[in-house]
């Protein structure tokens, strides 16, 4: 029974295997037939085969173009995205220590970029100083003002003689120094003054000669001379005795103290000293009397007195004439060298008494100028005045001497500081404002006369509300961080300074944090420095 079942299973298995083999043979036959039909078809119609191949190639080309376009757009978008179209690099992974690799900020610590000599020569780098400006709140509170010359520094150049202007060497705005010749005036008055000076000098010389001759002819009385000699000799003898008496007195005083001599002997020595002192006094009186009796011949004395008086008068007149020439404008050297009529010159150089700029010119060459007439006006513009208008409600807060800050559209990155020097006591009835004068330095004469400016006063809280300001070309972006390149003492080394910036205004950025007024940053060439830094730090971005 079991044997029959086993035989039946084997027979069924054999039948199934045979069936599978026959099916596979049928399928392979069918496939072969199909391939033969395709080949026959292609051989029969070659255009159809070529068209299929062409379609495949076109599809591959279109797919490649689309892939390149998408890749290029992605790169462009990543390179040129950022605030206001500022160029930024493609995002790269930054890894510093244990930080997240997806971070886009600068590494911690101070970052420096050092260039080679060849790179410094090839790059056109421009460095500017970080400026300063009023913050938006302070600017809104500032008042307007006008720049004026410091009237205390305005000096007219005056000709003290009348005449013809032969030459003028000063133009409006020209800078002149103290002692520089401004103009030349030809004056008859000057020539007359020089001639009189020569006359007085000659008269003085003659009077001095006469006085010396009269003095040499004076004679002294012979009797008075003998008396003077005797009294002089007597005085000298008395002085010698007095010295001896003083010496004896000193010695006797010591001896009496130790008991070597008696008191009586000491009194005799004292009496001798007193007599010697009296004799000296008498001899002096006689000498003084003999000197008074020594007299000059009365006739000679009167003549000598007259000559002496005339000499003194001539000296006074000559000194007055010299001072007049100096006041008229001649130099001391020229006056002292005036010795002959041939040296008289009517041309008078008019020099500037101060250093400054010519702000006004009154005459031209060839014009006739009167005595004490002004030629030009020279003003020291190193300091200027700013006249601001302050409302009535704020006048009570202002004080003379308090600080003020001035800004102008001509120099948007610079702030000028000064002090209040005057507050007008009069109020404009129409505008209800008073004029407030601020005096401040004008470096390199940047503040021009008549320029409109903005004035913020410290007592009103506006003068101190300032912030650093950097030019827009100096600001670059690395990752999501705004930076500038700060210059160092080494021209090849630059420091990356991360910044916090306020809103851009007039192509400049007010700086909230990161840099200070007076620091030096790179403007032109900063993009090249950024590219070089990214090149030398590829693993960080």
C-alpha cells in the first residue's frame, strides 16, 4: 500500500518537472522569436531606430541643462543674498572647538589677517578714520546754526601814511603769516619823516662835539685844588690813627678782663679811640667843604651848561623821530641804517600784524589810500563762531562755558566740539528764540564762513548722544556677521572687528558696538581682504 503511494508521488513529481521544462522551452522560444522580429523590423525600417536614439540623446541633454541651471541659480542665490544686496560667500560649515558645525558666526577671540609684501602691493587699500555723529534722537533735538568768523580774531591791515598803492600781494582767501608783506604804499609823508630824522641826527652830532670841546677848556682854581689835596691827605692820616686806636682798644679790653692792666689804663685807651673817631669826622667834613669850594670858571660853566642842554634836547628829538618812523611802518634795522640822504625811500611795505586768512580786500593796485586807511582784513580761522537759535523754553538750561557739538552735511562723519561763549540777552519777538554763540576750533579750516550746521547742547542732553560711524564700503559680511578690517601699526596686518550696526544713512553705518571713534578701518580693498581671509580659512566656512 505504501509502496503504491510512494510510486504515485514520484510519478506526479516527474510529470510536474517535465511540465516546467516544457514551459521554459516555450518561453525562451517566444523571446527568441520576439528578438528576431525586432531585428527584422529594425532592418526593415532603419529611420525608426535612428529616431529613437535621437530622442534619448535630447532627453539626456535637456536633463543636463536643467541640472546646470538649477546648480548655478543656487550658487548665485547663496553668494548674493544678504542685506541690501551685499555680496556674501556661499554658506560653509564652521567648526570651532565644540561649537555646532552649522554655526555661521566668526571664531571666538581676536581674528587677524596678515598679508605678504606682494599682496599689499597688488591690493589698492584705502584706510580712513572712524568718524563720529549724533545719534538719531540727539539729531532730532539739535538746533540750526550758521558759521561766522571769530570777530575777536579779525585784524585790519592799516596804512598809517597816505599815498599810492604801488603793489598788493594779498587775494581773498589767501593764507598769510605775521610779518608778511601785504602791499607797498608810496608816501611823501614817509620821505619827509626820513629827511627830518637825518637832520636831527646831524644836529646831535654837532652839539656833542661842541660840548666835548667846552668841557676840555674848563679850568679848575689852583687854590681849591691845593686845599682839596691837603684835606684828602689829612683824612687818610686820621683814618690810620683810628684803626690803630681800635686795635689798642680791643687788646686792652681783653687784658682788663683777665686783670693784666688796670681799669685806669683801659679808660685812657678808650679816650684815645674816641678822639681818633672825632678827628676822622672832622677830616671828612673838611674834605666835603674843599670839594664844594672846587668850582669851575663861571664863564666856562655857563657855556658848558648851554651845550649840555642842547645835546639833551637833540637826543630827545632824535628819539622821537625814530619812534615815529617805527610807528609809520619802517623796520628798526632800516631806521638805524639811515645815515645819508641817498637812503631816503618813499615806498613803505605794509606787513600783516597777525597770521590768518584774508577775508576782505578794500583796495587795488594804483588806488590812492588815505592815512589810517584799511587795505585788507586778516582773520585767524583756526577758531570760529557758530550762532545758533535756541527757543525760549530751553534758554534757562544753557550756561556760558557748557559744551556743544556741531555737525554739518559737508562732513557727515565728523563731529566738532566747542563751548558756549555768549548768550544773547535779547529775544526775537517773532521766532521767540535767542542767539547763542558757540566758539569751537576749525581744524584745517573745514568749517566755512556762512555754512549751515546743526548744534546740540550738552545741557539739553544732546551733545553726548553720539556714536561711531563707518563708511558703507568698509563693512563686509562673513557668514551672518558684519565686520570691518581694522588697520594696525603693521601695514600688512589687519584685525577683523565684528560690529553691531544701526540703520544705514547717507552711505554710512552708525556703529552700536564693536569699534571706537578714531580707529582706522579699510574702505577700498576691504572686499579683497575678506576674500583673502576666506581663502586662508576654508575649513571655517
